[in-house]
C-alpha cells in the first residue's frame, strides 16, 4: 500500500487549462469556432448536393435504360411496320392496289385530311399517328430518308436499327445540305493545313519504342502538359485512327476560317495555272 501511495503522490497532474480572459483572445477563439462551424456546414451542404446530383444521374440512367429505350424500341417497331406497308403498296399487283385503296378509304372514313399529291408514306403515318402534325411530318421524312437511302434503300427488317444508328427520327428528318462537306473532306483539309506547319520536333527513346518504323508520314496524337516555364511535357501518344480523326476534326472546327481561305487560295492558284497552261498550248498550236 505504501508503494501505491508513493506512486500516487509522485504522479504529475495534467495542468488545468485556464479559461481565456483576454477580450482579444476570446474574440479570436469565437472567430475560429465560427469559421470551423461554417466549414463543417459547407461540407455538409456540398455532400448533400453531391447526393442530390448522384440521385438525378441515377434516375436518368434508369429512365434511359428502361422507359426511354423501351419507348423508342416500340416506336421504331411501329415505324418499321409503316415502312413495310408502304413497301407492300409499291407496284401494280392486285394486292398493292387493294392496300392503296384501303388506305384512302380509311383516311376518308376517319376524316383525316390528305390531297392527291400527299405522299403515300405520309398518308400511312397520318393514319397510324393521327394527331401532332409536326411529329407525323418527322416520322414520314425519316422513313422516306430510309427509302431513298443511297446507294440502295434500307431493307424493311433493318429500319429500326437504321433509325437508331442515325441518331433517331429528328436527325433523319433534318435536310442534309448538298454543299455540306463530308468528314473525309474536313480531315483532308485539316491535314493539308497541318502539313504546312512544323511547330516543334520531338524525339525521345521512349516515344521511338512505340513507333512503327514502316509508317513514315503517319499521324499520331501527343498528349502534352503545359509547364510553368512555357514548355510542353509529352505524357503519352495515341495512334488509333479514331483518335487522330477526332483531333483533326477538332483542329478543323477551331480553324475552319483560315483553312477555308487557304483552300480557296489554292483553288484559285490551280485555276490560274490551268488557264495559263491552256493559253500556252493555244499559242504553241498557233505558232
């Protein structure tokens, strides 16, 4: 017991923290406490906002995977049957004639308006989707785009996949400009412009390891990071066609005005050269 008493007597007690009495110190402690409470409250609000956004994203994914997909699948199936009906109406067979007559009779009995010039595809869609004229027009144009697809019309059994692959009804119904450049043209113009530039030459043993020596002239995409001194650090390289085409497309979109001007200038030079060649040939012939 004596040893225990001695141990207790010799124990060092933790110093008691005296409460702050200086007004300035009290204010500082209050400010720090308020800041800490504010930070905690903001963290809680941020966490709640993150949860809210995550729930919205999950709801969108669920809708897209179920209701939206099912709805579109059903719509495309109906449109495919409309397309099939139109295909069966073509030609001079007895069956085709009976189908055309039945369609006109049905439209008349249901008081759905149509003219002699109304396209048969539009009449079918009006009969099936009686209601919103804009929607009917979109469906008709989409199906007619499939029928007039080049080089051959889309087969009946591939209509649903054709509509889905082309971005849906709205994308198909939009008129395509005859002067619009194809992706291949844009890529060629971007390549032509870039071929006239050489911003820097980068060489390293690591990059060389991933290069195919037989593909001299091939294009690659370098992933770089801008450093504080203004230099660029190469972090990686991608050589897939998709990555290169995406980069060329982005370059074209960001520089299409100077690219178009350069192309126009090149065309004018070619035209002048051709004219000069013709004149030169005529002079030589006259001589």
